[in-house]
């Protein structure tokens, strides 16, 4: 961890990014074992990763629809 900090990388940011990438590709039980978190926590991360993209895409879609109607 110290080497990461020496190069200006925040450990928590790296962990969170790794977790979000992993939940997209691996079964939740593997995530639980790999990161040492409970199955409930792994499920929460998967829901967070999915929800954030769903919400983001919905907002983008609404923005595009609103701007095309305003023209």
C-alpha cells in the first residue's frame, strides 16, 4: 500500500475500482471470497455498480429527450 501512495495512488480508490470491475465479470460468491467481504456486501456492491449505470443512462436519456424537444 505504501508503494501505491508513494506514486500518488489512493488505496481506497483503487480498491473500489477493482471491486466495481470485478462485480461486472465474476459471480458474487467469488467476489466475496476474493475481497474477503460478506455475500451481503458483495451483493450491495453489485447493486451499486448496476444502479449507478442505470441511473446515469436514465439521466442522459432524459437530457437528450429534453434538449431535442426544446429545439
